[in-house]
C-alpha cells in the first residue's frame, strides 16, 4: 500500500471493510469511545481519577470494534497495515458528514 495516499483514499479503503450495518453502528459508537479514552488518559496525569474511565472506555470501544467485524466477517484493516489504526477517526468524521 503506497504511503502517498490522500486522506480520502485511506478512508475509502477503510470503508470497504465497514459495509455491514451492525459493523458501521459498532464503529460509530466504538471509535469515539476510544478517542475519548486517549484524551482522558492524557488528562489522567493531572486528575488521577480519570484513569479508570479511560481504561473502561478503551476496552469497551475495542469490544465494539471486534463485535462489528464479527458481523462484517472481515478482519480489522489494521491487521494488514498498522496505519489503519489512525484512519478510523477520519472515517468516523467522514461518516458524520455523509462521505463514508
């Protein structure tokens, strides 16, 4: 996979493995949970009570991802290229705008 892909090309490739309605719904819920967990983990350096929330959101968010892929009957894209770990949030924003 070429590294010189545009953001739209990455999102389009990601979308090909996220066509089942249950998978799309699971990702629509799980991706923001994971993103929020990262923000809370960083904030947890200042407010230690956030670590538990960050961990819970991270784990539950990933459970949503894998449940969705079970319905899709396809493995997550990041298993073939780790860079797809950074595409999910872009896909989520594109989905909100009706472009994915």
